[in-house]
């Protein structure tokens, strides 16, 4: 196994810390807040390579599954 430089190890530790904080942040949100945040993030991003209707997993997940999940969650009575 190889060793990381101290700088690389510090970056890796920071990435792990950041991920844990984001996971905790989003896990503690209400369904309503989670849906709002997901929609906000989706507006700021675009799928990298695939348009709606392209028969690939990425397009199906981004354009079909995620919107349906958000719709179902947001249609719940809070």
C-alpha cells in the first residue's frame, strides 16, 4: 500500500469531514426542506452528457427517477 503525502492526507481528511457534515445536514431536514434543496441543486446543475430520452442509466436517473421521487415526496401531507 502506498502512503499519501501529508498534504494529500489533509485534503482527504477534509473531504471526509465535508461529506459527513453534508450527510448530517441533509439527513436532518424535513421532507419539505429536502425536496426544496434537491430542486434547488438540480436547477444549478445539468446532467453531464445525456439529454432526456436517451436510453442510458444517467438520463433515466436524472430526467425520470429523481423528478418522480421529488414529486412523490412533495405530494405527501406534511
